[in-house]
C-alpha cells in the first residue's frame, strides 16, 4: 500500500484474538511495524500475541467487549494513547447468536456488536486514520448480507420477529452500507473504505449452532470449507495490495472485486443508516435503567418497509422443529454418504 511520509505504521484488527481476525493480523505483521489486536478475553489475547510474536511486527493487545459501547469508547481512548496514527483498520469482530440477546446498552446484540460497535470505533479513530493517510478501513461482511432486501427500519432491534441467520445477515448488510457510506463521507480525507466476504470459513462463529458446527467439522465439509488462514486472504489483500491504492466503496470476495446485493447500492439507505447509528450510539451514552433500550430514531415514511426483509411469518426462532428435522435429515445423508 501507499507509503506514509515517515514514521511507524500501525494496523488494528478487531476480533484479532481468534479466527479469521487472528490470521489477518498474522498476515499484516509483514506489512506494518505495529499490529494491534482487539479481543474480549485476556487469555485468548495473550495467547494470540504470543502466537504472532514471531512475525515482523510489534504486537499490541487491546481488551474490549463490543457488546458495550462504553467499552468501545474506552477502547478508542486506549488506542489513541498507544498509537500515533492508523494505516489499516480491519473491522472484523462478529457474532452469530441463536437466541435474541441484548447488548449491555439494551440493543439487539448482533446489530450492536457487528455494526454499532464498529460504526463508533471507526468514527472515534478518524483522527488517527487521517494522520496515516493514505489509510484503509476494511469491513468484514459476508455473503449473508444478501439475504435481507433492506434494513429493517421499522423494527431495527427485531423485537417483533427474531431469527438468528436473518438478524446476522441484516447486520452484515449494515456492514456493507456503512462501508459504502464511509467511502463517500471520507473520500477527501485520504481514507478508503471497502467491504468483503471472506468466504465460508471453519471458525468459532458457528459455535452456538450445533448443526452448522457439526456440518463445518464433518469430513466432507472440511474439503470445501476454507481454513481461517484461507479466509483471511481477502482481508489481507484489501488491506495491503498496492493495486487497490485509492480504491474505495468496493466489495471483495476471493481477493477480487465482486458484486454485492443491489440493496447495498442504495446511497439514501446508507446515509440514513449512518444517522440512525449516530443516534443509537449517542443514546447509549445517556443514563439508562436496563431492559430493552428505546430506539429514538424516527424514520421517514419511505423507510418503514420492514416487511421487505422477506421474513417468513412468525419468528423462526420459536419454531425450531422443522429446522431440527431438516438438520437431522442432512446429517443422516452425510453419514450415509461417508459410511454407507
Ligand atoms: N466463518 C465464516 O464462514 C464467515 C463467513 C462470512 C463472514 N464471516 C465474518 O468474519 C468475521 C470473523 O469471524 P470468524 O469466522 O473468524 O469467527 P470467530 O472465530 O467467532 O471470530 C469472531 C471474532 O469476533 C470476536 N467477538 C465476538 N463477539 C465479540 C464481542 N462482543 N466483543 C469483542 N469481540 C467479539 C471474537 O472474539 P472471541 O475470541 O472472544 O470470541 C472473535 O475474535 C466476522 O465478522 C464474521 O461475521 C465469517
């Protein structure tokens, strides 16, 4: 990537203590002087730092739970105290819940961790990124961003209907809309913003879902599902490739420019998501008594289109039997193929 005038070059990877993030951090050690990894578990962070210590960069660890926006603010202060600038920010941390869970701020936790925490962190680190310009922000999304047809404006916290993979896909759509809006807003600051799909990777992301977990670890799946190191390839490419100098607002898969869901091209939705996200992070800074947080955002008429999300009637999470039956059937077929 383009050279800064002088000085130490810093990169930061969220969710850097495990999975694709750890492998991304490993890849970045060959490109910058200092790699910061953010994780929530001190032991995993220490292990990861030890693991990465043989690379060419100094490793700095930062502890924060993205289910708390106050922790994200504190994290940003910690980073600013230790880094003079930031050439590469990889927004990689992500979670897939199997039950509706609230963040410490009372927001639906998938949206809070996967989108709101990164929205806040990136904005808090703007000065560091500007100081390193040309700098790159990389937003790790997923092919699942293509499931929802739009942001679920009229029930952003999925209080009426909740289903793990829809809500996860929705947060991944928010990642791409945010990435594109960031590209538009910061285009004159020398900061690029791109989103990507790492591919189908065997990692801990499926740990809460016994079926996907078993599928990911089955011998057949092992031959087609990527390793974490293979999954990190696109992140490392987008973060460091010289040919992507100045390229912004892109979506990448298999280390190539790819076509995202057309919903991500809706600039008005991107602008609106930015404003709503700002309201939500501001609201989280106010005193609160617990429970589900009131969502203060008022949405223009054209955005009250939650039904366009394409959710089946009724919450899937409350009707698990068909999925268990399908899962058992698929597992049976796999076992029959393997041992039959
Ligand atoms: N695996 C796939 O097939 C796949 C496909 C498409 C997209 N992705 C995306 O790739 C990214 C990395 O996922 P992965 O597959 O590497 O999964 P993973 O192994 O579960 O890694 C996710 C990372 O996010 C961190 N994280 C989760 N919740 C957090 C929280 N509340 N606060 C701080 N950190 C938190 C995890 O920390 P801990 O170590 O503490 O759990 C972990 O380091 C995610 O954004 C995911 O959506 C993955």
